[in-house]
């Protein structure tokens, strides 16, 4: 079978048996190779630009997206300004983060079991595959948080606000079973913010 590969420079004819043979590729014009490179680079640029404002970017390590990973974790981080900090694979078990400003922070694959997040502002947080088992989340703000594949077994959630948060269905159902209270800052009922009645 003969295939005609049309190009801006000239046409290239290659003998094939259903697909282009490797030797035929080696004989293609430099113009054709340049076009291939241009198409591949354009696709890569579109992919990168399409991800820059996406929550998926938060799953990418901070060194590749301009973020900063937190360097020092102490047991008492109560009330600290930790906006947009990266806690990637961090061990935060039992850490006091109550009343902390954690808006836009990233907790991917982090351990937050028994952590105190009471009254913390976690708006726009991304916590992919993190553990909040037994954590104190009472009065915390999880508005617009991305919490896929995270676990909340036995977490205290009274008065927590999960408005527009993204949770796995199983976790949502488990949280709905014990949802109670109203968030003091937003006035949202925990039950409603989890979408338990919809």
C-alpha cells in the first residue's frame, strides 16, 4: 500500500503494509519532522495552560508549580497563618492546628489522625488521600475543599462547614450519619453543607 504524506514543503511517498515502516520514517523530510515537533509542543503547552487554574494542580508537587512546602512542623501550630502551604505526605498526627488559617493549603497523602483543627479555616484546601481519623474538626470551615480519597473515621465534625466540598460518596454518607451543629462563622448547618438532605 502506498501512502501520500502531504506537507507544506513537498509530498513524501512511503511504502507501507498497513502502517508506515520505520525505514520510511527515517526518509521523511526535515519539514515533516518539524511539523510533528510543533504539534507535540503545542499540545504540551495547551495541557499545561489548561491545568494552571485546576484543582488537579494541587496534586502536583510544589516544586513543579511554584508553591512552597512547609519546612518546620511543630506540635503547637494554633492560630498560625499557614495559607497556601504544602503539607505533602506530612505527619501531622496530634498536631494542634486549631484556629489556624489554612486557606488554599495542600495536605496530599498527609496523616492528620487525632489532629486538632477546631475552628480552623480550611477553605479551598486540597487534601487528596489524607487521613483525618479521630481529628477534631468541630467548627472548621471546609468550604470548596477537595477531599477525594480522604478518610474521616471517628472525626468530630459538629458545626463544621463542608459547603461545596468534594468528598467520596462513602465518606459523605459516613459523615452525614453523625453530622450535627451549625458553623458559627457561616451559619451553615453541617448536615446541609454535606448535602445530606439532597
